[in-house]
C-alpha cells in the first residue's frame, strides 16, 4: 500500500511541472504582494531580530552577539 501511494503522489506532482505561465498571467505574479518577501525592510528587521535573539548568524549576515549589535 505504501508503494502504491508513492506512485500516485509522484504522478500527481509530475503534472505540475508542465504548467506554463501565460503572458497575461505574469502581471498577477509580478504584484508586490505575490513576492516571497513583500516588504524588504520588514524582512531585514525580522532577520536582524532573529539573529540577535539567537546570538548567532543564520548564514545571511555577519556574526553578532545576543545584544543585537554587530
């Protein structure tokens, strides 16, 4: 039963890779709210707060202490 479910899942997911984006649909995908990070400044601040609380860098910036300074 596990092997059959795996085959079904692979077949269902393989159909998604052949979908092409039409020219008139690109305007919807290019909107600001469709971006991975819609607000870049908020993303930078969130990453700064996260690394400050963790006391380490997550591979996106320089190392810093737990105080929030670099």
